[in-house]
C-alpha cells in the first residue's frame, strides 16, 4: 500500500488508529446522527447495486455524552436494515449511562 493508503486488515485499522490519535482533539457537542446517516447512505447505495459485496463498520469514539440522542436513535433505526454495524465507544470519565439505550 502507498503511504496514503493504510495496510489491509485489522493491522491496518490499528495502525491508522495509532497514527491518527495524536493528531485529534475531542470536543463537544457530541452529535453522532450526521455521521451515522452519512455511512448509512453509502451502505444504502451499496445495497442498491444488488451485489451487496461490501459491509460497513462505523466505529465512533466519543469522550462525551451523545447530545443528539433522539436523532441518533432515529438514525440507528433507519440504518438497522442496511449492511452495516455501528459501534459506539465512550472513552474517559463522562457518564455514559444513557448510551446503553443505543
């Protein structure tokens, strides 16, 4: 792979994560519905091809409580029939109790 393209497989995911982590700054508000909807549109386009050769996994890391909870729930429900999984991981000391609903 080129320097701009991560290596394939789980090792590529780990290396990309390690490379990006020092360069990001987490801050609020924590609105996750827009990214869920964006990935859902890509997954829906894939499903329309009738090949369904791709499956999408959206990993969301958040250091804060989700601030658009109602919109996020709706986005998850709309995406639930698509070829995708959504994983939301809370990091840090915030109170993530409400995220159990998701």
